[in-house]
């Protein structure tokens, strides 16, 4: 997965998130409160700025429109937005939104908020609209990130920046995604997608934030919201229960939660809408975009603070949640091997058709694992097997064969090759040890000369007597 060529415009409430990490070992003699000794402190973009930072971390180009004060927090925020198009409007009449979290032993003790939630003044609104129009022609998706800090609030006489943005994109083929706040959703009318959490959804439906709904009721309420405000779809984020995607006239699609250890849920919503927007801009279907956003959120909640998810982390999480996380395309395999080599781990390589898995194959893998740290198994693809074995082979297709071999203890990576031999892949991998069965003479092992040329070695594995796929096929046909 990559987002090269993707450009997203983020509009909304930007803020600075400050973190103070402390150690607490005693209670103050002055009052029954803990004494926090400051150990470390840092600041990162928050709110809409964190959405933009997540997009940049995924490799997308991103522009950001928002409102800051002419103060230290505003200047600090600008300095942190490296590589992000600056459409921030500085106001001498406004203070920048700043949230300071004090942590101890990995938990938040206190949060201090400095903010001003008034709607933009007329001149500020004019500059925000101007900056939006400047970036709009080059973007593929617009994200409205509402934190109820005023930038996206309705104004006297009009619905404010939300309505302006949605109106300007109409007819241009640019989807607008909204991360909403509060219960007044009329300003989001006409958006292609809204992404409320369970509490925001309940409030928008006129219920208590803690209200829970059964499946049919939830679906009916989502349909009502889409109908009332003209949304094309609604993606409900449900925390530990995953997500639900609702579209009028389409059966709901539920995305199961990705189980991870939760360190901090702050910023997870920013990660969801950022990754969703990147996927939509990439041209992915909405249900696939929701699946990827759900996986990205799982990575985000494993971090302390509002930390963005990088493209490397997302791709690894996608691999971990795939049907066969050990199956690699060549480019990804080589990146993984670089990672192993940086950890000073040796690479063992073997290959074969592995058509019907039998004890001989298991013995081969065990011997490979004893020769080094990481085992790469190259499998002949279906077309390669047919050329070598005839039209009746393989008995199991390449998807089945890769899944079975990857399930064996000791196998770290599996790759397919279409050629008759794995010579090209051996040249790419440059294994430390090349393993083949002892029915081969070393001088006849494909790639042996190449591996020895740079100091690698060849190991001939002993064979398990009476075990072969050909023999099994013969027995089955009798």
C-alpha cells in the first residue's frame, strides 16, 4: 500500500497537544495531591493538524486550513507542520487552542485546556475561505475536522465554513469527509461521509451520549441521519467493537475490531479519518477504505499520545491482519530482509513446489531453521509447476501451498516465482545459506556458485525416506 500521488485538503480546528511526563512518588504536604517531578516534555500538532500529520505520515500530500492565535502555541504548531501546506490564518484577537496533558506511570493525571471557541470573525472567515479555494483545485478529497473550537461553527446568516466547503466541492467530484462534533449536523449537509463515534452518533440522533442500540435500531437511525442531511454514507466508529458502514439502500457492512493492547485512545479518530481519506483519494472502495482505517486505528491506540501512524506501520499491520502475513512480493521481501540484516540475523533460503505437504517437507524446514536465524521459502507458482511437472500438477494451487508452508514453525517468509528455477530470487535475496535436498550434488544446486562467491554456503539436507509428493500421488491413483 502506498499513497503516492494522493493529495488531501484538511480544514478544521487545529491545536497544539503538549505532553509533560512526570514521576510521582509522594503526596504533597500542602494538599492531598500527587507531586509530579517533570522528566520530559514535548508538543505535537493536534485536532485537524493531527489529521494532516497522519496523512503526511502515510506519504500523502496534504494542505491544512485553520485558525491560530498570534502566540507561542501558534508558532510552535507551525514549526511542527513540516511538509504540510500552510493555510493557517493568524488572528491577533484569538488564542491558539492548546491542550497540556500531564502523565505519570503511563497514565494521564490531568489535562489543562487553553482555548477560545468563538466562531471566526468576518475577516478571519474571509481569509479561511480564500485559503480553502487556493488549495481546492489540486486536492482529491476534503476532510472537515470539527473539534467544536469554532472554526467550523455556523455563523450569523450562514452555515459557516462547512457549508462553504461542501458547496464549493459540489459537482467537482471531490468527496468531503466529516469528523463531526455535537448534535447539530445541519452544517455538514451534503457531505459524502461522516465518521462519528458511538457517543456523537447517539447525540446526533437526539439520545444520551451513553445510549446503546441494537442492530436494527442502529441501522434505522443511521438511515434517518443520511436521509435528513443528504449524506451518501455514515461510518460509525465503535471502539472495541470495530466499525459499521451505512449507505442508503445498501446492507450495512460491519468491520470487526483489530485486537491490540490499548495504550491511549487520544487521536484515534484523527487516524481513522486520515487513513479513510487517503484510501478514498487513492480510489479504493469505501468498504475496503473502512477496513484499512480500522486497522490503522488499531495501531494508533497502541501508542501513547496523539501519535501518527506511519506508512511502514500501516503496511505491517495490514500484513499482520492478512490471510497469509508471511507471503511477500519480492520488493516487500527484500525490505524485510534488510530489516533482518540490520538486526544481524542470517538468512537461509530453500525452494520447491511443496505440492502435497508431507513429513519430508517438515524435516527440510527444521533443518533450514537450524542453519540460521530467518528462513525464506521460495515456491514455484502454478504456471511454473505445470511446466515442470505436467498439466495435472499442482494438485493444490499456489494460494493453498503458500498458506500451508507459511504455517510451519520455522518459516519466516514465503515468496512465489514463475521461472523454472529460483535463480533470480536467489540473486535478489543473497542468502547466507542455500539449502537443497541431499539428492542433489552441490555443484548442481541452482545458485550454489553465486552464494559461495560472496562467502555464503550450501547445505544439503538429509531426506526422509519414503516421502515424496510423486509417491503420494501414485498411491492415491492406485
